[in-house]
């Protein structure tokens, strides 16, 4: 099992004991650097073909850099630091596992690390299965379609989501972020499953973070 944060619970429960946001940022930046080694160890364990091995390592190291940049420059509260840190952990786990089929999640044409204004936000989810397979929007947990971690309350509308599978998935989700303010941070995970003859074959999550501008 990958050390994936299934419930969106912070890996570091020390946030309530942090003496200041700046001190907590330093702690969490170091934590992200340290935990990166655990994911690289999983990549070692998998003994992948050279190209795939290099791809996953490169992505993990890029996530460390980008996550720590967001912790340093964008998060303004302890809760914000937690959201960014856990987003980075999710992304590292996802990229350690790799993507056997193509998935893309876009906010304003950006993926992974994105920017939006408070309000109703369009999320475009695209996926295509391998030959002979279909794709459909999956569930993060049995009773929870999406994993959401944010500094202000947000909801992704689930009312019009189809449970059909498709050769090509290209759907638009609506996130209600009207309660957000500039500088809020939202991280969410979309799960896509690859199916064959109506049976789930593979499932992968893709985590996206939004900086409210």
C-alpha cells in the first residue's frame, strides 16, 4: 500500500501547536522534502522501465519544489499550509503509482496548480482509456465522490454526473466557491476508473490545487 492520505487528514497533527505561520511553514517545507524519499523508495521498489522510472522521479521532485513554493509564497494561514502540504502528499502518491491511462483535470486551462476567482468554477475532466477500455468518473470513497480540502467551504455539484462509461471522457464539473475569499486555497481530487465490459479495471486519482485570486 502506498502511504496515501485516504481521508484528507493532515499527516502532521502539530499545526495546533505551531507558534506562528512562518514557523509552521518551515516545518512543513522540511516535511515535504523528507517524505519525498518514501515515494522515491516506492519507485525503486517497482523496478520500472527506464523511461517510466525517470518520469515518475522527475514528477515527484517537481511536486516537492512546487508544493514548497506554494507553502512559502501563497499560504497565509496554518490551515492554508495544511491544505497545500496535503495536496503535495496526494500528488506525490498519485505520481508514484503512475497513470496507465490518460487523465487531465483543468481549471481555467491550467492543471495541477491553478488560479481562479471566487464564485462558480468550471472544472474540465478529460480521460481516455487504453485500447479496448472505457473510462468513467469514479468515487474517492464509497460515500464520497471527491476529496476536497480547503480553507473555506466549497462544494462540487454532483447532480448531473453520469455513471456511464465512455471511450472518451470530457465532462465539466461545477465547483461552488462563492464562500471563498481571495487568498483562499482549495485542493480537490477527481478519481477516474478504467473499465472493460462494465467492470472496473484500474482507478487513478488526480489532485488539483486552486489559489483564489
